[in-house]
C-alpha cells in the first residue's frame, strides 16, 4: 500500500451544491442538463437542493454531460494529499 494517498476533506460542500456549481460553471440550465441526461428536471432540482440522493446511476450520466468524473459529484470537497504515504 505504498502508493496509497490519504484523502482529506477540505471544504464542506453538499453533493447537491457540487452538482449545481459544476452545472452552472458549464453554463447549463437544469432543463438543458435534463435533456442531455434523460433525468427529469424535477429530479435534478431535488438533487441540487439535497431533497434526493444523487446515487451512482444518476451520477454517471450527469458527470458525462458535465464532462467530469462522477466522484467529483459524489464526494465534493475532498482532495488527495500528495505528501502522504502509508
């Protein structure tokens, strides 16, 4: 496990806020994201407002549409520390 790097939480961001922030940075409306993913706009709204869980099955198409890795959406606020070695 010498190549293992510990992750640490750097900021408190909810999953919903992460989805919203990345969506807005990409210039997408909720409706545009809904069309690109096949996920209803109401479900995207619920995710962004933390009323519904993102889940892996929703994270994958959203991440593809937003051109990011699904882990960025599912685990916001975490970073890998480059200086750590197990």
